[in-house]
C-alpha cells in the first residue's frame, strides 16, 4: 500500500487531483500532517487489504470508509491552491464544471453530462 501513497518527483508540473503542482503532494501532506498521513495509511491498508483482485466487489465497510472516514475528509479540506479552493473561487458555474472535469477526469464533460450537472 505504501507505494500507492507515494508520488514520484515530477520533472515538469504534473496534474494531480489537486491540480498542477511543482512538488509532490505526498511529501507536503506528510510533512504538514504527519499524524493524519499515518492514520490514513493505516486505515486504507486495513480497509483494502487486497489491492488488485481479479474481480472487485467493494464491501459495505469499504464504501462507508470512503464516504465517512475522517482521514479521507481531511484530504478534501480546501487549502490554498488545491482543487477545492480553486474551484470555489471560480464564479461562473459553466467554468466550475469544466475545470472540475479537467482536474479529475482529464477531459471536458460531454453535452449530456454537462446538461445533467447544470440541472442539478
């Protein structure tokens, strides 16, 4: 599991879930929040012991961990420069949607996805 939480040093800015960064996210997170990083590693390994099974069927406990875990919540807190804070700073809804799709999926939403999100 340790290799999944490790981020190699990019030579150029890389796109991560928090956006373009010059320095690996892992090193910043582990430096700034060592207790939370250790707790996240421990909780993730406990919930996902078999990382790449041939057939995957998430358990209820795994789904609940991802949706209700304080360790995961801590990763999603808006901090200066991360994706959450940058997205919330965008005032136009259309641009928020496009920016979020690009940051997470590395593509723009198709017309049906875009329409569905706007209607919500």
